[in-house]
C-alpha cells in the first residue's frame, strides 16, 4: 500500500502525455456535462475497461488474446497485471467520443427555450440526441480512435511508449486482430449504457453548450488522433498513416461541416401574430 504513491508518481513521469490528456478531459467534460456526470462517466468507463482488460489477458474475452510485458511494473502502477494508465485512457477516449457524437448528431439544429420569439441555432448550443443514436455513434467513434491508436502502440518499442504488450499471433490490421476492435465496441457500448442508466436519476440534461472550455471535450478526440498520427509519421509507417488518415477523414469533414454551418434564428410566432 505504501508503494502506491511512488508508483502513481512513476506513472505520471513515464506517461506525462496520458495525464495531460486526462487533464484536458476533466476540464472539457466538466464544462460540458458537469463534474458529477464527468466523474461518474469516468469511473464507470475505467471500471468496465479494467474488467475487460483483466479478463482478456486471462480468457481472451472481449479483446481476444494478448499479453502485457511488465517491464515497467516496478516503476509505475499496475493493478492485477494491467497498467493503470492504460485502462485510465479508455475513460477520456470514450467521454471525448461521447462529446463529439453529441456535437455531430445535434448538427446545428434549432434549440427551443420554451418562449416565443427567436431561438438560437448553431453549433454552440446542441440539443441532446436520442440515447440509442448517441450510444451507437459514441461507440463507433471510440472504436475508430483505437484503429489509429493500437497499431502505433503495438510499435511502442520504436518510440517513447516502450514495448507494452503483444499478441500471440499477429492480427490482420497492421498486427492488431479484429477481435481487439470488437472488444473496444463492447467496452464503449457497455460503459455508455451503464452511464445512461446511472444518469436517469439526475435532472435531464436536454441541451449542451459547446462553448468556452466545453469545446475541449470533443476537441480532445482530434488531439489524440493528431498525436498518434504524428507518431505514425515519425515512425515512417506510411501505409498505416494513409489508412489512419482515410479512416478518420469522414469524421473530420463532418465536424467541419457542422462548424461552418451558418448560424440562424428559428422564429416562433407570438400569439398576437397568429391569424385565424
């Protein structure tokens, strides 16, 4: 128990980029969802991810068979054979995917405040999507970001991550088995569904404001993509880089389309303006 603070500090020193992303996640998600929702979503996702990783290295479910290489087990925090920072990263990646999915599904639709007159429309104020659509798109975005991350992480011996894990048999996608991506979909869908179930006890959040530091929540998704694509470029993995760019380009273009969509006013007639 006395070793935990030292190992946590070791995790911070070994993986400063992970904790920088975590800080951006907390700043952005707390502004978008509030601290209570952010804390719950983060803890739920970390718990589901840890359980999934703990299971997979022992049973192959849900990510397929893989193994961790405990080269840093005496220098950073590991829990039951799983690096703490690894399962923690699932949390900020899923919440960023969730925020981006909300932003994209709202798409600048008009938002009513219940009064007559003009109602603001545009990307800054976003009505809440239907829960199933939100869950589905968030899970898809979550899998997509891993399609970029995992092949780069698998080559960790060639950059500052270090060789962290491996697969008994190389997978079809640049060494990564397709079962891994299926597992990410299971984790994303399960964690989001559990968060939605927990959230029902709170007053409904029908609108999100993507303004100020709340923009960091969906923006973190693209920061993580850019970080990993930059590593891919530095490694000279040109085919992997091309695949990563082509697979994520539609999401980038969709986001740009929402951003440049003209902000309009949706007018609601006043009672005296209605004619029989």
